[in-house]
């Protein structure tokens, strides 16, 4: 219902610029709590509402018969509503409130089944995102002390100090990096895949991780002209380039289907950060378009992974195989999502990645010098990431759907209609936005780019205009599909109607009696690890560090040493200097502000 309402008012919002709803009876810190719909918030809200509906529809059969479904649906509805309110909030205090509610919902949903594994994952997600959220709160307080307002529209008019603006956006960026699972605070996201499949899909596609991204984009729209563009934009782009490289490399060697996709979420959000950090019209357009595309293809992939788990009872790729004939709809949908993720034309992921590649090169040419060379490197890393993504999805598709069907999966069949319907919808969207990206760029992405950088996106009737020419997506799709469809038709018409079985004249000589077939295909099939042997040997140090605990090990060591150090801290005449002093002082500041209103 919310998606339909937002779609109906979307055209009017784009034409009028914005629409507001003021809660005039609620006055906090001298400002009225306000919800505002502009082209940027509309883009994010449409994605959150649509995918919230599809996730709940998918859950009907996926969660059937499981304990705690009432609690599950209540949390999912609160989660969806909080994401919408976060995107539509026009007040930093209101924004922070829903930022925390989203974090709490994710905590309860990740730990939904109360197992030891899910409890550890939920606590890990809560600690990393909420402690980093303290940086957001401090930044909000700085905004209020410096401007006397918390309204997004008024901050831009009242804040005059570039150094203070830099401090504020730096605090916001720390919170966003943790929430959006960017390096080095990305470690909570792969563990969060223990949540139910629909939760994982929504978490990665349109919720939680997109909250941090929205904060970055909205902050850029407000503060960019106060800041030194080189340092601020370069910081965001660097976070994105490093993260997309680390995320895709880590995904390459995973054997749990959901962890493969989780690390790819880390990497794909890195692409979006890179696009936004370039600061050009084409770069921001590519970043926001990739946000839209990522929501559809990554949500599709996670729902497909949920279908595999639902039917096979396992998340391990090596325990699957030969499922294409048993689950054709799931297999076809997952192939569409995988090709979109890898950036293969004519699927939607290619169009947005192409914009980011070209924007990186454009930025390099404009910047010049050593810094320009760095942007060229970022473009190369982005292309390398797409190559690694293609290798990864080849491993996933081969391991799950091709080869020998294990004996224990002989009775597997396609999932119920409520589970595969969202797959078909998302597959269609991935294909449509790849064949005709101009539809999204004209009606959704272009107006949002206008809010952020004041520029527009040029499109044609068959595609879009880039920095080096035209990308005629519709024409390219026709060139790809015409021979493909023709070949299928010719094969279908020319195939033999009857195939006569040929009996072997001699059997296999085994030198004795055997109880099983001479060759057991389950034992000799290519496993998932074989696809990454060369990569592991080439990047041995990186993977050895990751398998030994990686950043988790470093964080645990720091936390352990910090706890040991604080055991020797005592009350003194100067005041409280223990671990709780930060929160005490912060609470006192908030209380002081409320008292003085």
C-alpha cells in the first residue's frame, strides 16, 4: 500500500520539488519534527516499501510452521516502517531515532531463532553499528550547537564554518561506514546471514545497510559546498574502492551460499560509495542507479538462496548439485541475478557499473597528476571486482544447479508460489532496467541526482549518454537476444523427434563384483573449492589472514586489552574516568540541552 501511494505521488513530488508533513504539536530542541518527500528520499523509500512487501510475501510459506511467526511479522513490519520513516525524516533527531529503531529490529531479527550462532551474530551487529552510531549522535549535537536547528533544509543556510562542517561529516561518515558494512567495519554483515532468508534479503537489499548509504548521500547534498572537495570526496571514494576489492575477494572463496552473497553485498555497496565519492554528475548518477539495481539483483539472489535452503536443507554449495531440472524457476532467476551482479550486459548491473567506470576515468582526466592516477586505479579495481564477481557466480551456479544430483535430493521440487512469485517480479525488473535503463534514469535516478549535485542525467530513447559517448542499451539487447532466440528456435525445430536407445555390447570389467556403480559421480564431481584454487594460491597472504580471524581477531584483541586496562581505573577526585564516563558526559550534555529549551 505504501509503495502504491509513493508511486502515485512520485510524479507530483518530482514536479513540485518536495512534499512535507509537519508534526506541529511535537517541538523538541526548538524544531518541529517533519517528514519530507523529495526526489532523493522518494527513490530510497520506493525501494524499501516494494522490497518490504515482497519479503513478507515470500515469508508466507518460508516461515510456515516455525515457532514465533507472530513475533517475526511484527518485527518485519516495524523494520519496514522504520526504514521508510528514516528515509522520509527531515529532522536529524527524528532521523537518529529511526536509525536506532532499525538497528534494534535487525538485532532481534538476526537473533530470531535464539541459537548460539544467531545470538553471537545479532550482538556483533548491534555493537558495531550502535557504537559507531554514537558518532552520528555527537555530529547531530554539533549541528545543533552550531546552527540552532536540526532541520535538513535549514542546516545548509546556517552553517558557515568549513572546518566544523568537515568535523560533522567525518563523524557521520564513521556511522555510515559501520551501518553500510564498509571496510573495516564490515565484519558483522556476513555473520548476519543466520537470520531467516527473507530478513537477510531485506537487510541486504533495501534496509539497514542502505541507511548508512542514505546518510552519506544526504550529507553530501547538505555539506559538500562547505568542504574541501578533494579530501571529502576522495575519502568516500577510497572507502568504496577498498571495500569493493576486499568484499569481492572474500566472497570468491566462500562455500556457504549466503556468505558468498553477503560478502558481495559489502563489495557492491563499495561500488556505490565509489560513485558518490567521485562527486561528478555521472558518478553520483552511477552510484544511485547502482543502489537501485543492487536492491533488485541482490534481493533476488538472497531470495533464491533461501529457496535452495528451503528445498535442500543446507547452505553448503558442496552439498548441492544438479538442481536445475528440479528447480527451474529458482535456477533461472538466480542466473539472472548472478549475471546482473557480475555486470554482464544486457542486465541492469552492467549499466550502472559502466557509469561508475566512466565517471572514474572522467574524474581522473579532470583531476590530473598523481591523484588522477589514483582514480584510474580505482576504475581498474572496480573492473577487477566485476571479473571476480563473474568467477564467483560461475562457482555458485555450477555447484548448485549443474553436475550430479545427490541421492538425498532426488525428491526436491520447486518452492511454493508465494516464494517464487517475488523471484519472477525481481527477475523481470533486472532485465527491464538492463534493456531500458533510461526508464529508471528519467523517472527516479535523474531527479535524485538533481537534489544531490544539481546536475542531470542525459538519456536517449534507446539508452543513455555517458562521458565518452552513448550506451544504447536497448539496441545492444536486441543484438544479443536476436541471435540467441533464433538459435534456440532452430535447435528446437531441428532436434530429433525420437532417440533410439543403444545397448552396450560389453559391460565394464571391474575385476570382481561391486555393489555400487563403477564410478560414483558424487565423489568425482568438481567441488566449489576447485574454482578458487588459483586465487587462493595467488593471494595466499590475504586469504590466510582472513581464515585466521582477520579483522575480527584484531577487534577481539583490542577489546580484551581495553577491558584489562580499565580494571585498574578507579574513581578519583578529578571525576569519573572509567569506561562509562563517555556515556555519562554525553547524557549530561543532552539533558542540559533539554533543560535549557
